[in-house]
């Protein structure tokens, strides 16, 4: 398989990576309640966006898989 097939998945993984890096570098001042609140809200936002992106990657990768849903019914 070629890399071209996975360009969408790679770009989504890059976005997830960038979000995680941003979240870890923006640590709040532990003495400032407002900055901690904003940090937690942003962390939840990034977490929710990551869940959506991972699900999109999973769906994109499993699109190609053709599941055999037929049943075997032998003659009587």
C-alpha cells in the first residue's frame, strides 16, 4: 500500500499530536484559580476533539475492510 492512502489519517494524527503538545506546554499558574479553570476547560476540549479524531481515523482505516456477514446454512 502507498503512503498516499494514509494522508488523511497522518494529518489527523499530526493534529492530535499538536493538540497534546500544546496542552502540556500551557500549564497554568497553580495559585491562580481562573487560569486553572481555563486550563481544565481547554484540556477537556482537546480531549473531546481527540476522541472525535481517533474515531474518524478508525472509521477511515476500517472502511476498506469488507466483513463477511453471510451465514453458512447447509442443506438439510
